[in-house]
């Protein structure tokens, strides 16, 4: 074998192994992140974490109870607004859309999907915080809903379009009206995918911080009013991490671990639901 | 006429069994197309089709791929309207009423359809058959009606122990008979079948052909098939389509033994397919 | 015929009054879902309007000079966007320089070399990375990456490449380079995922043709398969760029918050998203918050353009299925 050929073979093996290294590095990042968070966070996650209000630095026994509850409030609000709107819009795009209007909606939804979440926060601020003269859970929920709507709409559309046309025709041929066909045949056939899309969307907004920075802001105490600033888990993580106190740093790790585990759990669950197969009901 | 089992149907919208069949002294033509033209956008797919489908008989439509026979069949229950940009000119008469001008869901209760590839819903066997009844507001005993339909489709014995299982657990031939049962549940006067056996093996095909014989007493059957032998086996009348035109339409015997048109003869003898 | 009466009355269609059509369930369903779909258009239009109108004051005061001025002095009412545009662009491009080779390399491995089981498993984990919230990346960056950069990586770079302006200057750990590294990690899953799909679309005949001519495995991959998928790969790069430009939390936590221009990559800087995140709640008066909104408008326009390009490229691959220029 000539030198050149031998060199080509060596180069081939080298480059291909390099790509393998790249892939291994990429995969290990996830485990690295998970490992670091668990290692640094698990010691600080105790009963207090889930039940106590935050305490001043130096005082032990503080927790993030209000942030957990606050996050739930804001995310539930966003879900109540965002999922139905997104779902209905997705149904329109998949089943009723006329050519131009549907194209416009689709294009705009994709556009909205690409807008940085902090810009969405600015929008929610200018519309709600300024008018109401207060930061509020409402504004935070609205911002998160705006992120959730286009995601839900496009994923609902995608899964409904993948239901074969012959299923619709079968229902129509039996005398079912179009909306009945959609409600009793198409949506049930696509329900796995639609549910997955929704779970993933909610998991995504649960972890968002930027839109909350100047909408729901933060709160050291309990708050159940929707029109007051409200604590949230991501925001707490942010402020604790940026503080100069070791104690608060530990809390940031702990809260980060809790948030990450929740988000990863939701993602894995959603993907497993989807991979069980689409549309085959028992 | 084979007697049908009595069912307790009380919903006003679904016709009772006896009245669905051809009545004594009733009209000969159940379904009639008059100068029917069909357009996909600007493309004319059907040219001036005029055809009478006799009641309580099996009418077959044959012809090479793309000749328009399926397109024609799909105008009869207006399922062709689900595709955008289509247009119909002419008339389709069901018992002398123009179906193109009436409520389409009511039409489809009376004119049922079975598709080329079986398309059971992702539901249980029971729910599949019951679907048409539920959607049309049936208020009687669902279980009896479902059982009756499955018996008419010669499927009941094979599935009676697993009515709650998913329809997808059945074989291809069974799924198609399930679709027939589903279509029969609303007691249609006309049953349209679009190449129902093309995806099935010979044994399953034979079962369905036998089924059609037993059904024709109770309803009018129109079947599209690319299998000439099947048409020769089951049909009373046969229509030959070519390039969107109805070339010849007559009793099956004449079409296959003594066709009037040269194109028909060429197709029958296999000069093109 | 008992049902012929039922056949006679059409419920909808031309010739019916609007009120009659409204009682038809299908029409109602269509209108309801259409209304919801229209809210997407409404919200987006409103967003653009709000961004535009709430930034009116600085736009009128500075005009296009806003984009070119590097003065950011809230006390004196001087607002210029340049340091932030610079910081945003430099960190994003730098992050791509790191993420693209790593990502495309991993994508090649996953699509060409890995057995299907390994490929799916790896892809599953990599796609989970995309779901990790930004603030979590931020926590990791602050506590783990910054010390790493400050104590090992940056001194090493300074020793070896310190003769260039890019790698000289004081080392803090916080700064452009650290932000770029964490951004690279965050955009990696997107680049891998989309590039992998683009590579999987390449027909096997391409690879086989090269191999049949005597090419090595690497040569056929790099010279036949990858170029065929280049549109999709470029699409993934643009998508990664769009995400990096708008990324807020992780960058805010490590960028160093210095609203001025610096040549050295070790030095602290600022990005558009970071300054908005940090200063928005403190902004008093009228001009200051509006200047931040104006920055948001700039970011908005930037990401829209890049995203549109990304989507065009990705659509071009899936539709044509080939890499025609």
C-alpha cells in the first residue's frame, strides 16, 4: 500500500473516532449536569425546603415553599389560558384552515416561537404591569401563556394532520358531521401526540425565568393574590445563585436540582407515552 | 328475500329494516346519475355519465386504473366533497331526489360506504360498529343492534368473545368485514364498496363476496372493482369506465360474453389493463 | 319513504341565510376554532405594536444613532446600543465556533456510524439537554464553569495565544468567552438534532457511489454525504444562532455586566438580553425603560430575520431532499 493510501486510511479512522468522541461528549454533558446538581443540591433538600419561607442569609432552615406554590400558580394560570387557545388553534389549522389564512397563522405561530422569551416579558410588562401599576402573577402567567400558545398550536396541528384521511372519510360516510368526526374520531386518534405536546410545552414554561423578571417579579412571603408579585422557583434560583452568600448558593443548587428533576421527568414521561404508539386505543 | 331479525330501533332518523328494501311496486332505479360531470379544479375527471342503478341488485363498475370509476362512486355519497376544489355538474338521484342539493349527513345515512383499505377507528370492535348509531342519535338497545350488524356481516361468531378488544387486533379480512358491519349498522338503503377486496387474500375475498350475495336482498349494492372475475362472479349489471367516460353498461352476461363496444372487448380480453 | 322528508332540507350551503348557517354545528366549530387561531395573529400584532410604541422616545431622540453609539449612561440620559449588539453577536458567533464542529461531528457519528440502538439512545439523551431550563445552565456556569475558565482555560489560552488582542488582558472568569462556552453547550442539542436528521435524509446511493470509487469511509462521509445535507446543516446553524442571540439567563449570570466594548475575549461585557434582564426593574423615568424596550426591539428584529433564514434552509432540504445551491 502506498504511503498516501495508508495515510488516507489512518485519517479516516482518526476522523471517524473523533466524531464518536463528539457524540460521547455531547451525551455526557447531560449526565454531568445531572450529576453536579444532585451532588451539590441533595444535601440541602429537606423538609424545610418544601415547607418554609425563605429566611435571611445566615439564618438556617429557610426554604422555598412560597416559590414552589408561586410557580404552580403562575404555571397553572398560563396553562389554563395557553392550552385551550393553542389546542383550538391547532384544530383550526389541521381541519378547517383555508389556504391563505392558515398559512398566515402558521407562519405567525412559528415567528412567535422564535421570539426570545425576554421580549415576551417586555410585551407582558407593557400590557399588564404598566396598566395595573403592579407586578403580578397574572402578568407572569400571561407571558408564559404567550410562549405556550404557539408551541401547543403547532404540535396539535402536527399530530392531527398525521391522522390518515381515510379515518375521517370512514366517519363522514356514516353520516357524522365534520365537527363530530373531529371530536369523536380524529382527536382520540391523535390524543397521545397532542398530550405529549402539551406536557412538553408546560415543562418548558415551568422552567422559564426571563419572562418573569419584570412581570411576576418575586416575593419573600406567601401570596395567593393574582395581582401581586409572586415568587417562582426559577426566579429564586436566579437570585440565590447571584447572591454572595454560601447558604443561598446551596439553596440555589437544591432548587435547581428539584426543578431539573421535574422538567426531565416530564420530558421522559412524555416521550415514553408517545413511543408507546400513536392512536391505538384499547 | 331472507327474513331479517327484528331489531328495536326507535330513533326517528334511522329507517326501519322493512322499509329500506325495495318495496313491491316501487321504483326500479334506486340510484340514478344524469349527465354527471366531475372536476378536480380545472381537470375534468368524469364526462357526462348517465347510469341507473337497479334496486336490490349488485352493480359493478370496472375499468383500468384512473378511469374514474372510484371518482364516480364517491360522488354518489358526496364523499368527494372532502377534497378541496372539486365541482360536480349534473344530477345524482336517490329515489328521484337530487342528492346534490340536500343535507349531506342525512344522505350518508342512507348511502353507506366501505373503503378500499379497511379503516376501522382506533376504538373497540363494539364501539366501531356502534359509532354510526351513536352519531345519528340512536336510542334503542345498542348491544342488540351491534350484534345484528355483526351477524349480517358474518363476523359475529369470530368476535363475540372480544367485542371490547381493539379493532386493530383483527386480521385484514376481518377488519374489512368489521367496516361492512359498521356501515350496515345504520341500515343504509345503498351500500357503496370501493375495491373492498383489493388488499385481501382469496379466502377473505370469497367470504366478502358471499356476504354481498346475502346482503343484496336488503340493500342496493354498487361495487367498484379492478378484478374482472369478481365482477363476473357477483354482479347483476356491470358498467365499463374508460378515461372518465362510461363506455358500456349492461347486464353482466352481455358485457362479458357479447360486449357492444370494441374498447369493452379489448379490456375484457386483456388487451390492456 | 320516512326519511325523504329529512333529506329535503339542507342545513348549509349556498343559498342559506347567514343565521341558518350559524345553527349548523360545523360552521360554529369552524368559527370558534378560527377565532382562537386569530388570537395568535392578534397577539403577535399587538406585540410588535407595543414594542414599537413603547420605544418611541429613544427612537425619536437618537434615531439610527442608537444603534451605533457605544455610550450607555443612564444617569446622563445617554443610551447607545452598540456594546450590547457587539456582545450579543460576539458571544453568539463564538459559541457557534465551538458548537458547530462538535455538533456536526456528533451528528455524523449518530447518522453514519452508530448502530441504530445506540443512535436512538444517544439522540434521546441529547434531546433531553434541550429541555434543561436556562437558569439551570446559569447555576452550573456560575459555580462550575467560571472557576474552570478563570483558573485553567483562560490562563492557558493567554499563555499560548496571548500575543493576540483577543486573548490578552485581565482574567476574571466572567466575560465573553465564558458566556460563549455556556451558549455553545446550550445550542449543541439543536445543532446535533437537526443536522442528524438532515444527514439521515441523504440517500444511501450517495455514500455508495463514493465508496465504489475507492473513497475511504471518512472521505465518502465528508465529501459526499455531508455536502448533500449542507442546507439542513446550515439551517441548524442558523437556528442555533437565533437561540444564542436571544438566550438570557445563563448569559446574564456570567457575562460580567460591563456596558462597553472590549477586544479581549476574557473581559466582561454585556448582551442585549442581559442588560434588559438586569436593569429593567431599576429603570426610572421615561427614557431609560424605553431605551431598554428599544433594545428589545432590536433583538426581536434580529432573531426574526435569523429564524426566517433558518426555516427557509430547513424547508429547502426536506422539500427538495437535495443540496442544490
